[in-house]
């Protein structure tokens, strides 16, 4: 029986803040999109600060991205909890109606 060997994905060339990186992944378009996002964040931070050190810019950009993530996660968690609460209330109301119908039929 022949075994199939899956070749590693081809490297995806991206440029972030004038540095070239060869990354691997299955979705080249998505990886390129992420790299563009990070590049834009770093450039925005560079415009707002006086630092030109790319490592410091990367850390500041990462902090900005982490802040955005946590704000969105809080919103998501709140909405998910709200939806779960509403679904539970609707389930309870439906159960009451079904029990009432069962009593009337029985």
C-alpha cells in the first residue's frame, strides 16, 4: 500500500514594515491579508510616535492589536451571553406552552 506524503505548503512571501518574511500556511490570501494588517498598524504607530526602531514599533502595534482584540472579545462575550439568556427564556416559554398543550390534550 502506497502512503501519500503531503508536501509542505509553499512559502508565502509577505512584506511587513519593509522587511520580507517567508511564511507557511494553507491560505496564502489570508496570510497576505494579515501581513497587510500588521504593516498598516506598524505604519500608523510610526506616524503617531517619534520612534523609528522597528522592534518598538512592532511591540506598540501588537499592543494596539491586542487592545482591539480584547475590546471586541468583551463585546462578543456580552452579546453571546445576551443571546444565550434570550434563547433560554424562549426555550422556557416554549416548554410551558408545550406542557400546557399536553395537559389540555391529555
